[in-house]
């Protein structure tokens, strides 16, 4: 095995372990929010409690890094480089701890909403959409119903109707389509189809690892993965990430977009 292959395998194992810890943390956070709600702790206070715990964990990593030492009997130049690197990493961890302590607003409320949704019995999706109940049309040039129908054709990229988290995700679709600029609307469906075909392996893997029935989704997170309208959200995430984030934060809970962004790994990550 070449050195490059060994390094790649080792890095892949590290990423797998990190992903495991992140999934475990997500499950634990959801459980903590449930427990706090059960004893009467409000959403804002619950967000503060969890944010402080997470900031404390980052601060613990800062302490561990700051107190580390170079190997015994290292050359002076090596020691200088070591300590310079430690200072850089420690400073970055401190900024993360500061941000974490003041972030996370709305997560407790979103967890409660997801829990309530999961406790509702799921009814099978109708065989076809009644003609008298069309999807909303954001503009005369771009029909949401047509866009959704195009996304539905990619059966390998979306979950079966009976197992989707949201029987009707038009509110998410509306926000995504609101970021399609007037000059982009003509031929948008064709561009969406090209985007989905281009990213087929990536979409199939995301559906397998984070879609309905997966372990990360078992507690109600990653609820958008598997939804047909999510294909539009992902296309917008790659094409107009700042506009999408701005529109989303005005109208929807950011936890849904944050989870999707984490699973997709866009070129520009806007969540913390």
C-alpha cells in the first residue's frame, strides 16, 4: 500500500469516527431537550443550557490543546513550530467556544416540533394530487407544481411517499423557489434536472445515510432528506447559498437547513 493510500484510508477512518460522534451528539441533544421540556424548562432556557454545555466541551478541548507539549528532546526549531501551531489552534477553538455559547437559538423549539410531528400517525400519500388543489405558484414564469413534478421523477434521489417526513413540503419549496432570480426562471426545470443527474451518486449516498429509516434520522433530524422539494433546496444551496439562507431565516426554522447543509456538505457552508 502506498503512503498516499494509507494516508487517505487513515483520514477516511477519522472522518467516520467524527461523523459517529456528531450523530451521537445530535441524539443526545435531542434527548436533553426532551428531558428539559418534561420538567418545565422553556425553549429559550433550554437552548442556553445546551449551548453552554457545548461551549464548555469546546473549552475543554482548548485546555487540552494548550497544555500539550512537543515530543521529548525535540529540536528547538521543532518546538517553536509546535507551540506556534498550538497557539493558532487554541485561538480558533476559543472563537468556536465563544460562538457556540451564543448560538443555537431555536433548536429546542425545533426539536419539540419534530417530536410532535413524529408522534402523529402517518397517513399514506394519495395516489395522485387532486386537480382542484394545485401547488402554489410563486410566479407566472415558474410553476411550483411543475418543478415538484420534475423532482418526483428522480425516484432514486427521494424517499417513497409513505416514509417521507413531510407529506406536504410546499412551504420549503416556496422558500427555495423564491431565490430563483427572474433571469434564471426560463429553463429552470431543465437546469434542476441536469443538477440532479450530475450529483446522482452523492444524492443516493445522502439518502442512504441520512434519509428516512437511517440512524441519524431516527430521532427526527435530517427531516428534509428524501423530500422531492429538497432537490430544489440543494440546487439553490449550490447556486445562491447566501440568498437561500437569508430567505430561509425570515420564514422557517434554520435547524432544517442546517441539518441538510451538514449532510450535503456544500461549497459554501453558512451554518456554524
